[in-house]
């Protein structure tokens, strides 16, 4: 079984559309765990007919994802942003990849938008991921539960928790980057400006590579 763990923060009722797409997988192949924080209001927006497990955890994506992993029943964990849609055949792709000996993996990035600039940005991001071997959280990170806990789960620095986790996992094995793409919301890029957001992301990662702490980089972000 795969445990799909989704942290939420100020989501809209549209999250139900994504969850309905995963409902046919629920059963022996998949469980869905949605983790809200006590001060948020996503849980009341959820369609009560959807087959979900829900819980609250202290605010912060790392804290929420660790809380979801603690109650997960699956051999494999899949961490996904609430505004990101998984590709078809996801359960099969994850099981096949991890059974081939990879310690973890992710999908390639795609944006849920027809804009050419975002398509180019996604392609450049996927080239970076394949070159560096370090995917970001919005690409859907999956890992065996025992390997996830063997490195202590997500660090609680409050920023770049996905990168920090992948770095720990890479020290133990290979990370697979699948060609199949997730579709993530472009809202952050559209609100802040595509070029501005892209440059800010690259700057943050450059400073992180140079040794700046995640707590400092969070303030810059």
C-alpha cells in the first residue's frame, strides 16, 4: 500500500477535485491522509464522502507531513502538495520504481497552465533536477516508510525540508526522477511574477549551496 500524505494551508474547496481523482485508487493500493493545522480551515471544506483520513498537526509543512507519516499504514509514503495533481498510474509507477532498488523518487514537474513561459520554466526545472538529482516537494516525493524514518523524517527547520530530506536519502541510495509529470498550480508564479519567482528560487538554492541556514533563507523568501 501507498500512503498519500497531503499537508494543507489555506486551501480552497477546489482541493476536492484533486482528491476525487485519487479516490479510485483507495483501498488495498492507496490510503489518503490529509493533515491540516489547528488554525486553518481546510478540513471543513472537504467532501465528506471522500475516503480520507484527516488530522491536525502544528503548523508547518514538515511537522504536518511527519504527523501524517506517523499514522500511515503503507509500505511506501508519497508526500504531495495540495495544489498538485498526480499523473495517471501513480501507484504502479511508485511500486515499480522502489522495487527496482531506488531509495526514493519523484515525478517531473509540470504546471497546470497553457502559458508557454511556464512550460519553458518547467522544462528548465526538470533539467536541473536530473542534473542535481535533488527534486523539490512540488514534484511529489515518494520513499519507503522504513527509509523515511531511518533518516529521521522531515527536518523541522521550517524551510527547504524537502531538499534536506532528499540530501539525507541520497547518502543512502539513488533517487529516481520519473519522466511522468505532476501538474502543479502556477498561482505563486502568477501572483508574484514568473521571472521574479523563478529568480528568487534560484537565488535561495544558490545561497543554500553556499552554506546559508534554512532559517535565514526562510526570512529572505
